[in-house]
């Protein structure tokens, strides 16, 4: 049994009885007309709200914004995740909608006709056949080029390299021939005069970030076919006061065209499996292009059910063209009339006679209507009724709906503008400032990191990377020493006892024997102290490598300290020692100790300075 959607009440035997319309009858569309303030928007709001409660898929196109905000505030909790709230006035989180994205070749002419139609409607006074001819071929060419958007229209007309890339991808032979054989033969004066109006008109939309950030993104974030098949709710807040009248008309017409294409694409599933989707268009005249006539005549078989409303019939006539008006009155099944003007009453009286006259149509009170209702595929006789009161049950769900829509379908404004600027090849001032800031942050980060590493080393808080480097250096040195030790084992076995020299370790004062003559100016170590010395020297070399390049070379602080200690002991040995029974130490060499070489420049740093708990001040030698 068909579902009945209530929308009005009738007085029957002094009782108000609610009545509605069946699903199958809604597929033949509903038409609402009446003067402003008579209750048309309230009727549409009640129909949308009923569909939401019944779990149906619906789309509301509202050029004022009030109905959209009311519906968003009345969403039941079980359907919040099904709502997509497209509000172009939300500048910081634009939702992508590319009308040129992945259009089936069979329906590309519909997209071109829809876009040309809305441009023609907006600029009817300055429209011409040459402008339409060039614009139509431009749109058809871009439909063949992957990842194209409306931003490519003006670019294709002025950028030869971009135009060459697009034409190379065009599959339609007629469109390709136009760009290769006709457009290239235009002389400069003619070409300038021909494309200037297009640049002017398209540029009006794309010059503002509000529209550009929506239609300029390559991949749409909303899938209209998915919305229809999964019975989701799409609410378009196209408030003229916030985004402008022309922008509202353009966005609305593009989305309606894409909804038509999405409905027609459902030809790939059986008709019995197609879910009904309800499209509501308030102030229908803003989007009433010639291509809309096709929707009225073909949408029924794809289960796209239209409900349109506007104020007077003259709005459907563009420059004397009555195609849309004739399509409306020739295809709608249910007609709902509020109070109208005398001219419209004369026209509509042909639909409502003999029951109601012109005088009846112009004297209807507010929220009262005359209806010709489609019942089981047959139009009923006209009767009077009253519309249901406005929606009173509000759930204050707007904040949750907006947040969910932003998270799932929106992108940040900065990312979108950066992508568009990159596509157009133009580096905006904001982008340059951002890049400069990033580079400056990286430079500053490196300086801070080096300073932190140096201070950490001064305090003895060596990070793991330093320890790893030291360990790797030790392993390499030990491996080298082992290899050289193996090759010299045979030679060391032949060293005679009288060739060994008894020395005292400069670190622990333990006596040991070495097989070479010691240098008085260099420190001497035992085996254990030599390992410690090499480890400390490797660590100090690692620290020295982190110093700035302008510091001079010189002996390490550790080596300098050991030399000073050696010289001090040698000077003490020159003094006469008291006679004792203990064996004397080997006499000091006759040559006086050499004065340690002072570094040409740069600071001196010793491991003893690193052992302190406080950071040591760092000062270079004065020249």
C-alpha cells in the first residue's frame, strides 16, 4: 500500500480532517503558486518534515535560508547522521561541488545546457549567440578533460598551453574540430571581442572565494547518487542575502542539474528497486531554466518527485519564452493555489472552473488553498482546504548537524585556497608568507636544536645519538687495533727484554713497560688508562665536531691538560730527591720539556669543565 504524506486539512461535516497524497501520485509532481506571505513555505516545510519522519530521502533548495534553518533545527536524533547541510556562507569549511566531475558522455549535453541556461537567465539582456556558442564548446571540451572545474573556462580562453592540453583529450569530433580548425583562425581583434563577455560573466562568480572554493575543487565531497540511493537528506541554504542573488541561482541550478543526472543514472537498476527521492524547490523561478523542463517530463520514471513553488506565472517566462511554463502546466499532477493576482487568476481559472472563479482565486485568506489533487493517477475535482500549522517541534539539532557535516564533507579554507592557487599557477601573497614562515621556523628550529645539543653536552646530558656515535667509533678503533695487533704479533714476540722501557702512567702512576722510547712532551698511559683516554678523546672529538666552523684548530683540552701535568712532574723530578732505600725512578730526559702549543684561536674545553652541575660559560680567545 502506498504511503500517504499529510499536508493539509479539509472541513468535512464541521470537522477538520487531515488528508495527504500517495507516493505514486507524488511522482507526478506538485505545483504550488501564491502571493508572498500566503503560506507556501510553511506548506513545503511540512512536506519535508513528513518525509524526514518517514525515513525518505529528500532535498530542499531554499534561496531565502529561513526554511532550511527551521528544518535543520527540527531533525530527529535518529536521522542526524543522514543530513548534509550545504551552507555556502560557511566560508571556513567549504563543501566541494564540481559540476563537471565524471559526467557520463551520454549526459554531457545536459550539463552544458544547464550551465548555459542559467548563465543565459542571469544575463538575458546582454546574451548573444556568439557568446553562447563559445561558452558551450568550452564547457563540452572541459567535460572531456579529467579533473577539470569551472575555473578552467576562463583559463582555456586565454592560456594557450592549457587549451592545448584540454583539446588533446577531447573525444567529441565536432568539439575538437571547433578548437583546432575554427577557434585558432579567429583574428586577435575578433577573439578579444568574443571572449571578453565570457570572462566578464564567469569572472563575476569565480572572483569571490565564496563560490570559487566550492566549484573550484576537483573532487566533490558529496555524491548525489549515493544520497538518493541511501535516502539521505540534503538541505541547501542558498540565502540571497548572504551569498548574492546570482551566486544563489548558479549554485542552485548546478545542483538541480546534477540531481537530474544522478536520477537518470539509476537506469542501471530495476525500477522496482529505485527508492523515491523528493526534491523541493522554493522560489522556483530562480532556477527555472529550459533544461528544467526535461526534469519535469522525465523524472517520474527515475522516481525523482518534484515539488516546486513560486509567486506568479510571469516568473516562468524568460524573454517571451514559455517553454518552462508550458512544461509545468503540462506535467504536474497536483496543483495547489494560494491567493494570486488578477492576471494569474485569469490564467488559472481555466484549471478550476466551473467550481471556482477568478474572484475566488484572488480573495483566498491566508493559509487557505484550492487544490486539484492527483488520486490514484486521476486528477480530482477542485476543492478548498487549509494548510497545516508551522512545525512546532524543534530539537535544536542545528549545531550537531553542522558539526557532522563539517567533519564528513567540509575542508579547511586554507587547504582549498592553496590547492586552487597551485592549480592556477599563481602563488598568492598569503601562500608566499606561509612558505616564508615555514622556512623561517625550520631555520630557527635547527638553531635551537644545535644550541640545545651543545648545552646538553656542556652539562654532560649526552643524548643517545652521541653515545651511539662514540660506541661506533670505539668499535671501529678496536677493530683496527685488533687487526694491526694480529699482524704485529710475530714482531712483538721477538722484542728483547733490554729493548723495553720502564715508564710511569701519567694517569694512575702505575709503572709499566713499553717497547718504544717515550716522548717527554706526550703523556704515557698503562693499558687500562689508555683505553679510558681513547674513549674520552673520542667523546671530546665528537663534541669538537659540533662547534662552529670559524673556531681554530689546536690540541684537545684533554691532551693539553695531560701535557701540563707531565711538565709539572718533570720539573719536580729535577729537584734533588732525598736518599732512600727504595729504587730510584728512571732519570728524566736531558731535554727540557717543550712548552705546550697554544691554539691560534677558539676556546679551550676540558672534561673537568663538563662534570659540573652548572653550565660552563663559553668564551673565545681574544685576538
